[in-house]
C-alpha cells in the first residue's frame, strides 16, 4: 500500500473525529461546513496525478467540480427522505440521487469555465430547497461511543472509492473522487445519534462548504496544465481556504437552521 493511500486513510478518520467534536461544540451546521473541505477528494486527486499524470488528473478535477452537483442532490435527497424514513432508507435515497445525477453528468461535456459558475449558482439556490426543521440541540452530534465506528467506516469507504477510481477513466475517476464519503458517514451517524434536525443542519452546512471545494477544483483543473504538481495543489488549497474564510460572515446566517 502506497504512502499516499496510508496518509489518506489516516486523514479521513482524523477529520471525522475532529468534525464530530466540532459538531458537539458548535453544532451540526458548522460541522458540515468544515467537512466539505477537500480532505477526501484532494488526496484522491493527488494519487491520480502521481499515478496517471497531470493531464489525467486535470480532467478528473474538472469532473470532480461538476460532481458537486451530484453531492447537492445527495444532500437534498437525504434531507427530504428523512422526513418519512430512517437512516438506512434515507441514505439509500441519497446515494441513488447521487448516482443518478452522476450518470446524467457523464452524458454531457461542460468546460470548467462554464461549469464553475453553474455550480456556484446551484449552491447559492440550494439552501432554500432544504425542508424547514426545528433548530437542533447543541452538544449531541458527536456522541463519543460511536466515534471509532465512524472513523473505521470512513476509512473503509475511502479505500473502496480509491480502488474503484483508478482504472475507470478520468471522467468517472473525477466523479468517484467526489463520492460523499464524509456525507454518508457523518450524516448517518448524526441522524442516528441526534435526530433528523441535526442531520439536515449538517447537510445545509455541507452545501455551504462546497463553495470552497468548487474553487479548489477549478483552480486545480487549470493549474495542473500550467504548473508543476506541487504548486498546482498548493494554489488550489490556498484558494479553497480563502473562499472558506470569506464565507464565514455569510455562514453565520446560512448555517442557522430554519425553524419550523
């Protein structure tokens, strides 16, 4: 097993642990916002670049950008399905929505210069499409007894996505790099431990965090074609962090759950 894969498998459980504790302290919405940073997709795209070259990784990153649309479908599908279903059926509906949206995206070719504004507009509209739920209680989302199970599930799911992505071509690899590993694990456990309101707040925060993720993808897409590997990834990460920080003021209002 490569050092990159080992690092990635350590990063994902560590992030799940950290985000779960953040949820206990500041609420599920903030936890979702933090979890949308490219901690999972970033290492996957880096591994793809090292193994298959910068051009392959640039095409993958462009399709990872479009896959944000599929992740929004995942978030909205779970939020609405959870009104009538439990964790398992809500996750099934969300993953089906992600798969359907991803399959549709594979049938179109949208250049990054067009895909980026399309994604931004979708992200701006998505919060209003969430169902209205009561405000979740703080301090319950990161129940300590289930943290090891969250971390183990995150590591195994990341391993499965990584192994599947390599030989499927850059477009499918880009989609799989955006597979909602964090969303699946954190939303399912948060719903079970803290209820539907906390899960919906987490998903709303995740959508807000995708502004930074989309910026990471578009910078990486063009950076890999213009610069060496290290500067391209460094610039993409710096841009994502800058966008994340710039969204802080807006996030105070957007992360506040709508009251029923």
